C-alpha cells in the first residue's frame, strides 16, 4: 500500500486527507498545530511545521515510513513540498521550480517575455522612497504587496488617501524575506482557476469568479468574500467559444512551460487571473492544490471532477486520464465577517457545527468556523481574519448565492460576544 505525506492537517485539509484514505492509500500528516483536525484521520502524524522542509524531513525520517508521494493539502508550502520530495526521492517539482510558486517577483520575471502570458505592470521596490518617487507617474491604481507571503497578508491597494508608508511597512512586515513589490490593479472579472496538468498539457481547468463585492468595505485591504463556480461569463465566453486573445488553458500551459512545472509527470496549478479588456492576465500562479474548499468541494459540485483525487494520484506518480466533466450545478461560497462594532470584543460562544468542525445540512452544503471561543475580534486585514465560511449549491447562480448568504447570516447571528 502506498503512503502519501500530507503537508497540512487543518480543517481545509481534512476532506483531502479523507480522500487519500478513500482511495486506499496510507497518509502521514505533517502540521505544526498539535491539535490539527487532520491528525484524527491520519495513519501517522508529525507536529513539525509543514512550511519548513527541514523540520518536516527531520520528523519524517524519525518516523521511518516508506513514502511514495507528498502533497500540499490546502497549505501554501510549495518549497517545503519540493524539499521533502527531493529528500525522499518522490515525484514532484524541483526546489528551484517550486521557488517560482512562492516568489511572486521571480515568477513574473520568468513570465514577462512569454507571448501567451500577459502580466500587469509590476516593480520590486527596495525602500519606501522608491514608491514615493514613482507614485506621481502612475496612471492607474496600484497594489502594494509582499513578494512571498500568503493568505492576503500585507496586500494593500494604494488608493489616493492611503499613506504609502503604511502600505510599505505592512507589506514589508508580512514578507518572510522583507521584500515588497508594487503591481498594477486591473479592473475586470477576477478568477480563481485550477488546472490539472500532465506532461505539459492542461487536461482540465475549473474556473470560479472571485467575489470582491466588499472591497470598499475593507479598503485598502484586498479581501475576497468567496467564489461562484462555474464561471463562463457570456461577455467573453459563448457557446463553448471565447473571444480572448489567448485562452486560459493556453496561458496556463505557456506559463508552466516557462517555469518548468509538470513538463514530465502531473500535478495541479492554482491560478489568480483577471479578464481585462478581453485579455487574460496572470496575477499569480501556484504549483499546488488549492485550499478554501475550492478543490475539495467547489470543483466536484460544479463539474463532477475529482480534483483532489487527481492531485493525490499525481503526487504518487500515477499517469492521469483526461477527466470527463459535466455541468452538475452552481456553487457559491461566502464568508462570515465581523462588523465594526464587534472589533475588540471577545468571542464567548459560537454555534456548534459538528465534532469535526463541519456542518452539513444537505449533502451539498458545508460550513466551517475559523474563530474560537476566547478569541478577541480583530479588524479584517487579511483572509485568516474572516470568521468562517459557508458553501452552498443551487440550480441557478442566484439560488446558490442566496443560500450561501443566508447560511453565513445565520452563523453570524449565532455568535455571542462580550
């Protein structure tokens, strides 16, 4: 029986770990939280940090299992994943290729001259003075962000009334290496994509619309309020055809070729894209399985495609078949947020879901909490500050959205603060 290493054992990783078991494989879970929910599902576990390859390798060596693959399970740890793969001779990207998944400036530098890949304008800046010197010359809105962080930490729109020093300091603090970049903000539908790649070819891409309806509420921070899937917007996609300069699949394949991702073997690539003026632009790509219940719930419910199963098999070195997909329904995810009046208060009680942290009202609805009793409510400045989420389905996009919004409203009403 093959054994897969799961980097990550949090609540978003649980359905991924469960899928490993359903497929008949053993799973060793690595997570720095000794109370990680995924440990209860694992065959074996380690409380080493899943974000530090050296720590994971040390503990995995002590455990002494024979390992056959390693996978990021709803965590942004591509370098650690590649380091573990190299240490144990497992399938996966090289450490050099994996660095392009985490270092956004290096990724853009690799892609800037690729014909089928369009990028927003960007600059890596060394000091606050670099931003101040350039700001008056910009003819469009920009975003200040860390080069190598995760979870939306330190990502700030540089609006006219925003102090550049504040933006630079927060981005600098959020970067593990203290590196900051500035990027053009492009208007248009912002997309979350996920592609199954094998031997340099896209087998299938799932597309969801990122919900940024609350940008003004949380300005200058860039806070996403879930997704709506599938997303074939008829302004650019009609009758199975598109009128874009390059298709999303063309863009992903060209980018992967330039970065050396999955030109041999298989894996999944998460994309943050925007459709601007009829063109596909890449904000960033990540060589890993997505979190946020996008891969584990969104894709199967919208397309009937088992992305998690494909990622598991790819990590174990299996050859994948092109998936057969169908229009199964519409999926909407929304998040629970605090109000301004909640800031500074303490969470006394939250509605119970289940022992595992999930609530399931129908086979197609899932909700989870991110807050714990005793937490002090903070302003929302990054994605981990969101209280929880609900995901719902419907026969129409509007119905799915209505059900998701009703679920998060009910969850919010059940929270008691003091």
